[in-house]
């Protein structure tokens, strides 16, 4: 919810720059979040609840929209950065330190732990979705396309996008929302940030709402 609210903050500030003072955590902050952040956070919480209460069929259609929408934005963003910097600007060696041999083991374990922790939530309520699969074969095919294939493809987009922020913006930006916010186009910023907001709502509903709903029902 916080990540979605951060994306929504970008949209609000782009459309209403007069609200910029309320995004200052030092002037209007509470528990590390500015007043604008608290307002968008509350709004996103209400929107998630509203989507949740519309029923499982609406949620299914909403999730079907979220995934492709994020891919479209990321592909367009990557294409825009390549157009600005050129194919030759893609650099996959951004680390300041090179790890070899045993020194790479802790880094790899940390990466593995990050991936496991990321998927631990969906793994717990996977059965709430797999029960609707047409067959065991369909579930396996969905896992193949949705996990290793999708994870690898999206990771490549993220890495390429991050590497291109250096020649385009003069600094390394790892947050796609921040990258979108740096584009000199109000339409692109609003469209991109809103897409990330909607996608995050979909992820939160899948990870946090569905399983409790079945428990209560």
C-alpha cells in the first residue's frame, strides 16, 4: 500500500504542484510520512477495500488487467530510455565491487533470501487460486510462464531500465516510479504512476485480502 501511495504522490504533485509543501516530511510529517503521504495511503486503503468488496469475479478481471498494464509501461519506458541514450548505453556492470569465489556466496544467499521472502506471501495462499485451475497441467503451465519466465523477463526490463537512467538522467535510479517522474511529460508521468498504483493494488489484494476472505466465508 505504501508503494502504491508513493506512486500516487507523484501523480498528485505533478497535477497539483501547490501541494508540494505537504509532501515535506520535516514540515508536515508524522511517523516518517508527510501529510500528503498519509492522505494517499488512506485513499489507497479505501480503494483496495472497495475493489475487494466487489467480489471475486471483479478481482479476477482486475488482476488480469494489472499484469499486462505494468508490462506495457515498463516496455514503453525501456524503449524511451533506449531512444534517448542508444543501445550502446546499456551497461549491465553497474556494481562498484566485483565478487568472486567464496566472497560471492553471502551476496547470492542474500539474493535468494530476498526472492524467497518476496514469494512467501503468494505461496501461502497459492491454493486459493490454484483451486480454480482447469487441470493440474494448466496449473503447471501457468506456474512455468508466471514464475521463471515472467520473473526473468521482467528482471531484464528492470535492469536495462536502471542502467539507462545513468546516461539519460545522470544518476542511477532503481525505482521505476522515480524514473517515470523524471520524464519531461505530464501525460507520461500520470499514466505511468497511475499504472504502477493500480498494479500495486492488485498485488496487495492477491497477497493480503483473498486468503482472509475465504477464511471468513
